[in-house]
C-alpha cells in the first residue's frame, strides 16, 4: 500500500450506490437530488441516514418538511438521475426537466418517483451537523419496490454512473 489522496481513495472505493432523494419545499413543491452518501443504520427500528450538503436546495426543503423518500433509480432513468445530481432545484423544476413522474407517497409528503426500483418513505427522527453536511436520520415508514427491475445505478467518484445487476454484472457507462 501507499499513501493516496482523498480524491484517489474515493475513486478507488467506487462504485457507490447512487440514489435519489425527494423532499418538498415550504409551498409543497417537490424536488429531487442525487445522493451517494446514504446508509442503513439500524434494522429495528428501520433507520436510514442521508448526508446533505448545506448549500443544497434539498437541505432547505428537509429542514422544513422533516421527511424524505429515498428512491433507487432504475437503469432506464440514468439520464434524469444524472441531472438530479448535477443541477439544483433552486434553478429548475427537476421533475419537469427529467420527465420523472411524481406519485403520491403512502405516509409522507414528498412523492415517490414512478419507475424506481425501491422507494423508502422516511420521517426524520434525528440529525447531526457533520462538517459541511448535515446527517439526517430517517425512520422508514413505508417501503415500495419493483421486483422485476434488477438493475440499479452506481456512481464512480462524481464523474459517471454505471449500472449493475444484483449478480454484479456491469451493464453500461453513462
Ligand atoms: C454521484 C453523485 C453523488 C452525490 N452525492 C451527494 C450526497 O451524498 N450528498 C449531497 O449533499 N450531495 C450529493 N451530490 C450533489 C447533489 O446531488 C447536487 O449538488 C445537486 O445539484 C443538489 O440538488 P438540490 O440543490 O436540488 O438539492 C451528489 C452528486 C453526484 C453526481
């Protein structure tokens, strides 16, 4: 082994599961953001942590609505999923821009993205300031899935997305 930089380590540790988080603003308008820094933190209760940068529109939305939906985009959604990680909801309506269709969630206000492979509806139960991000802990209150969709998106550093199925086969590069 040799000493490497933060950027080299992030590249080497790739790919990371790439998901989309939906929130709503004060007027109830939904937004979508691409997120790799998320993790399951507890089995019972079922808890998921998401790390959101302070300048993100999503940060403002989640501070207000205290709920989110973590959606796993399917392979067909790769172009729209990339837009959600590279453009801000401060500048555009990402549902319009991507053509993603919002579907009402069962429990929370932020919508599910139609066509996702999995969607976890979460209510924020805790948060921690961590450097330039806030870590929000969400309790899972409903789960939806499309078992027929096998392929999920993974990010390689912040450069590109790849799709992998559950057998580990890479399918494309974006
Ligand atoms: C591959 C990838 C992973 C990302 N992961 C995160 C993340 O974990 N947390 C975060 O705050 N931003 C992350 N981002 C950046 C946001 O998605 C991006 O800044 C987005 O434009 C913010 O949207 P918003 O302002 O509408 O919330 C990621 C971007 C990419 C391309």
